[in-house]
């Protein structure tokens, strides 16, 4: 072992230092730092006794609640490669994840045992792991061992597994704490409502490592969220979709005491930021992250977000802030050439806490040391050095010979559907290549007229040819609207009548 990560020793130190404090609560149950460490060590030792070696995959299928953090910690201190799986995954998704990551053991609630056994897995019920009354330290974990495998959202094909080492994971924890807007401590609570398998776990770790309290809830439910908000949490992690749900649940309410709302995952619109500022104050913080590189990649602190929201539109896209410590950002053209500030291209990243490689259907592909990562995101760096995001390269539409990005149109339509989400996409067309349409989520009556006015200033090829609506826009586990699934939902109900003047009509019922 060249060097090791002392996960176990660090966790025992936190337990001794903050023994009298609550670590995690979910609204009904709570767990202190001592029990958190005792349960994690009981699991860690049991995994090692079962022959689990550093880097071996162990899946966790645990919903948000007091058990999720200690299960994650137990797998980690054992040196295994944690494979967190969304608790709402289907049987087909579980089978695909296992095929990629190679796991058989699955940590899950006992009620999942029969299902997991039928699928060929070896379930370990979390209820069966009793706290170790005298937890003993486990040895340090090799930093180069695989430490965490997470899956891409699958928006452009079947999900891939992103491999991070224990060393990369430890560096990400360090950097996350380094860029927190304030140092949390006793009495500081952070409210997390998104699946623990993604960004919520990194913020939870940063909070627990400072002796602060994590409130981990499974989704956004008014009866559970309201008491926490009224108790004045120090921070909330709320990607734009979650933030919009909170604001819709409590219209007109003003909540004091929140020092920071962490947001990311998808871009924050000006209209949503304004609503959040009215409810919580100008406390929203923007970061940029992705599966291949743990947050933070770029950071825009609340005062800087307010400044960016007051600036005139410059056509560069949503402002994401400056690179975090240790992160390099470059904008490159299709031929790989570096582009100067103000010119749009594909975003490339390089950092110490990048992933070690990717697993796809063809196997593991390691990342070359020092290699740049092509994100697939389009953006630009402005004259001040801030990164802006305009959308995904894969989402670019080609209509009538023009290349059109849906993000530009969606920005123009922001707020046109009464604050509800709008997705712009292209429908396949032999005549045009793609016919651009806008699909709103349960919009109010008459929204089309306002939408038409919002896009009137755009070039004609960028104006949607139809205004459509769905009761709900399909989203992935991280809350992002999945454009391909929106397209499928549209085409399941409607038909494009192609030609120089395309029309979209209802699909005839099948006999």
C-alpha cells in the first residue's frame, strides 16, 4: 500500500469529539454521532470478515433517512467500493447496474430481501447490523483502490458507471469543506431532500465532518419540510426542481434564518431565483458538478449570484461562477482547439478529484493521468473568468440547415408558463431535419400567447412551431428533465404532419 485513507480513524474521532450531538434526523428518528460510528464500524468489520477486500463493489439500496449515512460510512471504512443505487430503481435498472459494477451484496431494508434474492443478489438487511458497543478501528484504505461507483443519468443512452478512487473521494471531501460559505457547527442543520446517492451525500459528509446536523428527508413533502423550515435551518440543498417545489408548496411564505441554499444539477432561471430571494433572501449559491468530477467544479457565492442575475443577458448562458481550488476549466472547439473568452464551445475539465475511469457495456476504460475530460456541455468563459453553461452538445437541434440549441429558447421562455418547467426539443422531420416545439408542464390556460411574445425577438428558425403541454415532464433521479423521454411522451400522443408547413395533430386511436 503506497498510502492510505484513515476513514475509520477519522470517524471514531468525530464520535468521540461530538458524542453528545445529533448527527442525523429524518423527522421521525434521530441518530447521534456515537451510534452513527458504532453502526458503521459494525458493518465495516462484518464486510471485512466476509472477505470483502479494498475496492470490491458493495451496493447500497437505502432510502433517505437516518440509516443512509451510516451504511455509506460502513461500506467506505471497510475499503469497499460503495455502489449507491437509487432506492426507487426498477428490477431492470438494478440488473444493469450490477452488470456494470459487478456487485452481488446489496445493503437494503429487510423488506427488500425477497425481491433482491429473486434477482440473484445477496441482500444484507440494515436492521440486522447492531451497533458495535466498543468499535475498533479498521486499517487505512489504499488511496488507489476503487472507492465509489456512481451511475450517469442515462439521458443520452444506457447509464455508465463512473469510478472514483478512495483517494479521489477523500480529496473531494476536503475541497467541499474548503469552499463552504461558512463553517457549520453545533446547532447548524442542513436540510437534504434529494436522493442520498448523489449530491446530498457529499454535503452530508461535509456537515458531519464539522459536527453539525443533517436532516435527511425522502422527497419534498409539505408536512415534513415545513417544521424544518420554521426551525430555521442554516442551509438547504435544493436543486432548481426541488426549490421550485418548496416555493409552490408555501406560496407567499417568508422563511428567515437560512444562510445558504446550495443549488446545482440544472441551471437556475432568473425567475426562480427571484422567487427564492423573496422567500428566503438572496442566499442561493450556485455550483457546477457532474458524475465524473465531484463537486465543487465551479462556485458562485450568493452575493455573486445576485450580481449575475442583475446583469443583462449576454448570450453566453447561465453563469456558474469561477473554478474551485484545484480545478482547471477550458473551452474548446470541435477540433480541440482552445477558444478565447467570450467564444462558445465544449467545456473541458481537469482536476485531482476526477474519476479514475468509466465502465460501459464494453468494459472499464481508465482515464489517462492528467487527461482533460470532455463534459459534453456547451459553454463559454466570460471576460471575468466565470464559466457560463448554455446546454448539452447532444441536445443541439438542426432545423432547416440551422444549428439551434434548446437552452437559448428555454431561457427566453423562462416564466412563460406560470413558473412551470418548459422543455424545448426537436421532432424528427424529413423536410426540416427537426421541427422545434416547446412542451410545458401543466401550464395555465392561455400560456401560448405569452410564450409567443417571449420568443418574438429570436431569429425565426429558433421560434417553436408548436406549443404543447404534458401533465408532468419526465425527470431522472436527480430531478433533471429528460429531453428524450419528453420527446417519446409527445410522439406517443401526437403525430407530426411533415412538409413546408408542418402540423402536429393528435394520434389516431388504434382499432
